[in-house]
């Protein structure tokens, strides 16, 4: 296993159970570009990513990701979240809640939350630790709204400060 990945415990990479990769991998263990498809027990992820894993520091990454039906909730240990189908780009560093800082821009075809499948979601903004600042919109049969502002996930119940139109 890649040494820097060995210390990642959130998300728990063991939940993937197996990893089958088809594509290309160019570079070194701590600095590489990968393009391809990763199949796991939880679903499939397609990537075109540059990843840097400096010793003793947060990972640095940029590129695109897509999933068709990936069991995200199971992967991150949140029973309220189910599968996700999405594509988007990200650029940032860190994976954990205390270090994560990433720009995200994506379209979520669907995500399951609290036993409901929300569809047609667009997200663009910055995720800084447990704070999202940006734009999100949804065009679902049960909700149609565009929001611009903050979501703070630091407390048990997220604090939301948005301007909306819908």
C-alpha cells in the first residue's frame, strides 16, 4: 500500500474491500497523475487526477471525478447518505475534517439522503474543513431552489446562511 495512504482513517479505505484499476498511472508513489476507472466493493469512480502525497503533510490534488452509483454514505460512515451519481472537478488539499480545503464544481445527477433520492443538483464553491461557501441549486420534483452562501457543518445540526431564489 502507498505509505501516505496507510495513515488515512477517515474515510476508512478498508470499506472499499477491493480496488481494480484500469487506466494509466504516471509518476511516482508520492506525486502522480492517474486517468482511469477504479472499481470497488462500493461502486465505480472514474478519475483524471493529479495527486501529491508529501511526507508528513496533507495530500494535494486536482482534477475530475465521476461516479455512476457509488455508495458514499457507507464509505464515509454516514447512514443518512446513500448512493451518489455525479461528475465534477476539484482542486485542494487534505482529506480530513480538520485539514480539508478544496474548490469543487460539479453536477450531481442524484444523491440519496434520509431515504430520498434528490436529483439534478449543481454545486460550485469552496469546502474549508467543515464549512462550504458557494452556490448550490436543485431541480428535483420535491424541491426547486438556488442558494448562494454558507453551510457550516461544525455542529450536530448544520447552520445555513444563504440567499435564495426559487
